[in-house]
């Protein structure tokens, strides 16, 4: 374990990238930006000066995000970046590529427009959990009532607190077990017969569902929201496949698989604020015949129970970390690593998933400022590898579903929302 | 709330076709309220900063105009002609131009530098010309000195911005720049006075400046190498 015990700590001028960061920084490009976004829509117009002040105050609490990616001879490393992150104007095309290795660039952006604040994080620095904690802290600081203290204890990070050492932890290496076997290689999936949209980076469709509408349905079926929506997602792909005329379908018929990120902090005890998420891949194989919705739901429900546990997830940690620790790869110069990994990613990871479904969960804010926030939305941009993403966030009594696709047609969203409407769940598209 | 007859989903008031299936949405005509668009067409510009810049330009302008008029009228009343006032009036006008470029016309530092340099060069030429309406010292003293100052300052600024690690190396660059200006001044003045290119007093300036600058660079890059070696070669 000696080779993997170099954990980053506070007061360090630089530190090593964790396993996910290594991968994301090497594969990051204009087509795979590796950026995700959480936005908060407030009830009142943003005061940019006050928001900047809040960011200046809160950034001290997150020293592990106050970094700049620098290239070394063999690996990238995070260098402490004491510059001041600036609020920038929002854009119609969010999640654009970040010039990460440029001097003074932070691996995150805070964007604002009218009444919305958006955090765009590069996946190399953290996952949804870390980004959400940062945004919650920023909003709490921005919206804190003047002279009134919220006496209720909450988990919101505040300026002036000292970051725990455990927040810097490289949790992948901590829970890496050498003896565990790697997971099996995945078969290629059904490729959607649609052209890609070239006029803009991606198209976004937002749907809103009332929790009062969806809760009775999932309670009746005895599944979680993520399991239910994953099943609807798979069902939509299956509908598209079976809408292809019989003779053509033969060419297309292959398994349908989606990626569902898992917050590893719920499986392994870790308080890391860096990346600590992996994926599970519920799938159906239409070559065995057409599945009914309840068949798919059953498949997803049991799959999640089998796969989302310490034993199965440890296989993925083994696969990812093992590659990073390989002596030959370690002594390969960085520019060669980049080249090799980009080619390998294109060959190995293209067409292994039809889409991503990520549910960040129900977001809670302190009662004193809860009424100031209209909603939270989560957005995952698609890439050349995963061409459609569904990101879900819940706030108050609503669920916000954001589809982002690089296909020209909105067929998946159409099938997805139509299925929900058929099941009696009202959907509003904004 | 309007909804799509095909998909069954509700849509916003201002939507004409369903975002999912492109079916036309039947509804009473609603004017699209541009205020409700989700994203800006252009990046948000802090309008307040623009107003403040204009106000600063206006105050400077009024102050300079007051001084301009006082000098002009004093000269006209006493001499019934514009004589000595030509120099302060040209200076005031130059200051007004120098303030106008960054405050009103452009924020691009390169353009500001270009405008400012051109203005100053024209101003110096004007000062040379207005005493007897001939060019005396502009070409062989003012122009070479001004060019030397501009080129050396520009190089020092560019180098200081370009270097990745900033520290005492910036002080070394400034020292080298000062040394070059000293040597240049020496050459230009001697050539203007005696038509010979010779170095006199600048030798006593350039030698200590060179040695100090090299020492500062050595300290900077030696220390930086010790600090960087570990992260650069991490395996």
C-alpha cells in the first residue's frame, strides 16, 4: 500500500490527482468536456457584487477546489491557485470546454444571469455531491439574512470553518483492493438511428414533475425514483428500437444499457469532497424479446440491489486504480498517456452505453432561505461517447428532469415523457 | 396552461410547437415576453461600470476645459494673441486625449497603448514645431528616445506577463530594461552632440545592473527548481 498512501492534505502547495481526476483530465476535450452543472433559480434578481463577495468568502472553506491543473512529466498535478474566482455571465450554451491547464484557471465556473446562479464543475475535481455542497454554501452565504442567525443546525459549509483532512481524501485509493477481480467487458449497445445535431453543442429539454404525482406510483410499485425513471429510460430506448421496421431492426438489435452514477460515500465511509462516484449499468437485451414495463422495472430493481454494494463496486475501483498503478503506464510521458488514453477511450468506451441517468436527489436548504429559491436543476452535457443524458434534481415538491442530447431528434425524451403521462404523471416542459 | 395534444405534456405560454414532437400548440395568441428568456443573447455587461467611466471622463473633460479657457483668455487679454499659451494648451489637449482613449473608446490594453504612444509622439513633434515652425530636435533626439522607451518598456511588460512563475525575476527584467535605456540614452545624446557612437557614463550603470540582474535570476530559478522538482517528476 506504500505506493498509494500519498494522501493530499491541507496547507499543501500541490497534490496528486485522484483516480477519476486522472482519467477525466486525460480524456477531456471539446467533444467530451467532462463538465456538469447545477443551477439554482432564485426568486429575485441576482446582485452580482453580493454574489462575488459571497464567493470570495466561501472559497476559503473549499481549498481543495482552489487549484489549477498543471502538467508534470508523467502526470498532471493540482497546484494551489490563490487567484480570485470571478462570476461570469451565463450563456445559452453551458458546459463549454474548460482550458484546464491554462495558468490561473479554476476547475469550476460560477455563472449568473438574471435570477439564476449556476456552478459548472469539471468532473476531475469533484462529483455532484461536492458541487452541490459548494453551491449550497455559496447560496447560503449570498442569501443569509442580514443580522439574523439561522439557529437551526444544518450541514451547510460556512466561511471560517476549518476544512477536515478527510475532505481532501483520495477515496478511490483508500478503498482499492489488489486481490479483487476486475469486472467483465461489456458488449456494444444498440445505436440510435439518428443524425447528430451540428448547429449547436447540444439540445436541452427540461421536464417538471410534481412529487405528489410520482410518489403514489413508485410507492405502489415499491421502487425508488431512480429505479423507476431508469426503467422508463430503458423502456423509451426499447420503444425506439421496436419502432424500426422489422427488416432494418435486425441490423440494430443489441442490448440497451444506461449508466447510473452511484454516490460511493453511501457505500464506503468517506467525507471526501473530491470525486467519489462510480457507475452501475442496468441493461436489457431485446434480442431475448420485447420487455414489458414491469419486466424492465423488475430487472432494474434487482440489478440495483445486486450491484450497488461494496463487493461489486470494489471490482470497478480495482479496474480503474489498477491501470493507474501499472509501472509501465506510470513511466510513460504525459503527452503519450493522453494520446494512448484518448484512442483507448474511443475504441473501448464508444457504444457501451445508450445514455446516462443521474439523480442528485432531493436538495434541502436551511428554512431561513428556502423560500428565496425557486428551484434547483442539474445538467449533464452529452458527449461523443454518451449521446444523451438525463439529470434529475428534486427541490421542494417538484422534480426537475433535464435531458441533454446531441441527436437532432428529441425521440428519447418524447417516448420518456409520453410514458410518464400515460402512467398518470403530469409533465410540464419548459 | 397549453398542452401538446400528442404527448400530453404541458408547455410554456409562449411555446408554439411541442418541444418533443413539433406538434403545433393551439392557444390564444401570446406575445413572447423577451424578459422571460432563460439565457442572455449576449453576456451580461455591468452597465454601472460604463456609467461611472463616462462620468469620470466628463469630470476630467470639464476640469481640463476650465484650465484650457483660463489659459487661453489670459494669453489673449495680455498679448491679444496666442503666444506662450500654445505649450500649456497643447499639453492640456494631449492629457484630454490620453484620458479619452481608456475611459471612452476602448478597453483593449494594446489599443490604448497604441493610441497613447501615437498621441505623445504627435505632441512632442508639435512642441518642436510651434516655436519657430521648423523641425529642430524631434528626429534625432525626441523620436529615438521615445522609441527606445516604448520598445524597452513594452518588452519588459511582455516578458513579465509571459513568465509562468513571477517573483524576483520581474525585478531583474526591470533592471535589465533600465540598463538598456541608460545605454540607449547615452548613445543617442552623444550622437546628437558629437556625431559619434560612444558609451560614456552608461558603462558605470550597465555593469552593476547586469550583475545584480543575473544574481536575481539565479536566485529565482534556483529556488524554483528545488520547489518544482518533486511535483514535476511525480510518478
